[in-house]
């Protein structure tokens, strides 16, 4: 027994000696660069203490790493899938008030106001809106009166322009929208557009001469048709709905419900409709086509965190953009996500992710015409979210903005005020929530410049130049120039910033 004990002590000592002695270099040894090695101990801002055993992560490190990885993928999914979620919000918001795809046509016949939640709409001209769904086969859009229209797919990608900017050039024509899995015959006599998704948003503005909008809308309703190609011989009549003052929501969720909305998009649309990288981000957190989305307790916590971070990121990108290239003037606060000149947000082969996230978090409707205005045609947009000092606009304060003369807008210019929370029309006692240069009560300065006032109360004697804001409500503003002139393009004209008046 004593002999066994002594032998055991000897073996232990020998092992300790082996463990403490330097490792013997193998005969076939590489020269490993130091930057290739992983130390046994490290520290991360996001993971805390990290432990390895010769490059193999500890159980705690693995757990923290996967939590971070799932959270970061969910945040990236949130930001990159805003276009899809926004389109979901638009189409399903209308479906919830009774719209039927390929059948119902909504028109803001008495213009829009803050009772309808849309992303940054305007209140100067009527909107026409409908859903085009090609899941069961091609769909016909028959336009016979002058319009300006766009069709975007379920990921808010551009599909077609109709009317003045489309192949019919405002003369009217029949458009055929063909889905990704249709293999039937395509008849002649149509402007044919093929698409990658089933659901689409159709947005139209009716073109009219001044003072004749009602007649133009009536003519549009008498002649416009939207129906499946299968009904071409005998189309069912469309249902026209006046959307003015309707209380409904078309804006996607900001919290973790966002991921459930995205799941509905992925389940409905073809598997090949989206970029595989985006589909991979969704699949990594459990959103997979043909499978139920049922996050467990751990994933639910992660999605809550990711939505919180994603929402903060979208709002930071939108209201405090760090990329100076989006600022239209180097010495002004005005900026635009379209400053890069690409409706697909490309810059030298790279997609500008922040510009895409900003645009779709803030606005709707994608067409090349947004970024290619011509002198005297189309429209341009600039966002104002901070005052001349860079402070957020406060609905309890009063501001003035000066547009120097001559204002480079052939047709007219307008200001619209939006709620920072919803990015929709600010709720006030003014139905228009803004004003434009055609307003009867607006007074220009003697030199032709314009001073517009924003605040909870109008400045005495300048009520016609006043846009109401609300105390304890943050707001932002879109300046629109319709028919921009050369002075806007060459930047020789610059609008004033928001100047605090108190």
C-alpha cells in the first residue's frame, strides 16, 4: 500500500513537471503571426469578459456571443426590412377598412388631414390608392385620363410609372402587371411590367387644370379600371371610396410587433422575392417561409431589445443624420435621403443603407422621377427637423423661416408639418397642417420673399402666414418645391433655417 502511494506521488509530480515545462515545438511548425492568435482572456464592450481555452470559447462566452449575434442580426433585419414592413402597413391598413385588392380604389377627394396615419403625405392635391395583387394571375390597370402614377412592389421596390411619367405619356393606356410565377400567355395591347412579388401599392395623382380638380376626379372615376386579366372580357366594376377624414393607420409597428408584421410578408410572398441575405437575417431569428414564427422566451427578449435598438437607430438616422452628404447646403439644416440621386440608394456600386432606412422610415413611394427632377418639372423635397442652432423643433416654441426671392418654384411651394412620433401629419386645429404659396390669405414680402411662421399661436397680423404647432409635441417639416427652377439646382438659392422667435 505504501509502495502504491509513493508511486502515485511520483506520477503526480512527474505530471506537474510536464505541465509546467514549456511545450516542445513540433517538428513541422508554422510561423504563426501574433494577430492570428486568440488570447485566453479578452474583454468586449458588448460581451464583457471573454474566456478561451487555447482558442476554444467557454460556455459563458458562447452563450453571450450567440445572444449578441441574434440581437445584432435582428437589429440589422429591423433596419433593412423597413421597406417591406412599411408596405405591409400601407396595404394592410387599407385592407382593415375594407379594401379589396384589384377592386377597391381609394381617393382623398377632400384632401387628406391628420385623422389618417400615413407617412409624410401632403394636403394640397388628392391621392388615389389601391392594392394590386398578382398572386392569382396578371392584373390590368386601365388609365384613360391624365395622371401621375407609380407602382411599387411588396419590398417597396420600383416597378413602373403610369401616366405622365409612364409609357402612355398622359394619353392613357392599359398596363398589365405580371407576377413572378405566371407562365401563361401575355396578350398584345398592353404595357407589360413583370414583378418579383405578389402584392403592390398603386399610388396616383389625378392631373387637372387649376380649379377643375372635381371634374378631373369625376372623369377619372368614370374611366379608370383595375381588374384581373382573367376578367378582361367582362370586368367587375371597381368600388371607389372617399378616404378624406377616415381614421385608420398605414404605418408599421415600432416595437417587436415589427417582426410579426415582417413574418406575414415573408409567408405571403414568393420565397425568391427578396434578397437571400435579407431572408438569411430573417431565418436566423426564426422567420422562415413555410414555418410558424414562434419565438421562445429567450428570443422574445432578444426581439424586444432589437426593436428598441432598431427604432432608436432609425430615428437617429432620420432626425440626426451623420452623413454630411445628405445635407443639401453645407451651411443649412435642410437635408434629404435622396441627395445621392438614386431611387435604389446606390453610390458607386454600394447601397447606402442609412439613406434607404431613412427614406422608408419617413416616406413612401419610390420612382426614378423622385431623384431626377428637371428644371421646371417634377418636385424636390428637403427635411427640416432642427432649428438654426441644431436644436430639435419644439411645438411649444415659435419660429420663422424665410424663403428669399425669387423662390425657384415654377408651379408652387409648400410646407407640411409632421409629428416626430408617427411621421404623419401633425394633429392640430388646422386641417391642412401646413400651407403653400397658393393659399389665398398668404402675404408675400414687398421684394417677393416669403416668411412662414410656425408655433402654437399666430404672430399678430400674420395669421395667413402661420402654421400651427402643438405644445409638448416635437415636429419636423418638409419643404416641397413643385417645378423647381435652375437656382435650386445650382444652389444659388438657399432657404433660411428655422429661427426661434422667443
